[in-house]
């Protein structure tokens, strides 16, 4: 994984919030949410991570992961406009930072939900592997990201085929 930037500049009390631009295996940047308030990364830093689909986890044993996935879906839906969502996620995992009333309400909302295994199959948890980070800020952050929806992949694929057809007509006699 590589941290490549903060595309919107969103923050909660001066701390950067969703979205973070992260490249996985040298691929295109993806918008991800950091889930650790006490861990830090710096621009260009790289690290290794274990990747797990939240939906593959047992909700009873991994309740906080499901609650965080619930909040992550909210952040994705509003494109990260409400930084309280990321703060609520941090709070679920680490009990910090101090929360605004709005962020506290989001924690309560996530904690009031019932979850079933498989519910968040498209949400991936990237757990940083300690000692693999290239930076000097300690253990890299864990992140939540999504797998592309099949419709998005199909649209991208058909666009590439169309582009290939246009290029073929333009450059071949």
C-alpha cells in the first residue's frame, strides 16, 4: 500500500479524515478510510497489509469491524463530507478522539445496529503489518476500502473496448 494524498482536505479537529488516497499494489488510487486515530502515515509512505473482507468475519467476534463498515458506507455515500463519520470510526476502535454530539450520535447509531455475516462483503479491511512501513512514524494505519462493484467494472471494461475501437479506426487504414 502507498499513501498518495488527501484529495479533499477533510478534517476533524485538524486531523485528516476520509478520504485518503491509497494505492494498492501500484494500482490506481482508491479512496479509503483510516480506522486508527493513534497511528500515523506520511506522504509517499508504503507498507504491507493483510486484507480481509469484513463480510467474511463473524459479526459476533468482530462487531467493531461491522460497526466501522456501517459507518464507512455512510462516508462513501456522502463522499466524506461529514468528518464526524471518520471520528466515530476512530472512537469505536480506540476510544478517542473527544466527540462532537454529532459524532457521538453516529457511534450510538452504529452500536445499535444488528449485523449478519456477509453483509459487508464489499468492504475490505486492510490491516497494516507492523515493521513493514517505510516511514518513521511508527505502525502504519489500518484502512477500510471497497471492492469495485461489478457494474462499475463492466462499465470500465466496455469503455476500454470502445476506446480501443476508436483508436483502431483512427490509426489503421
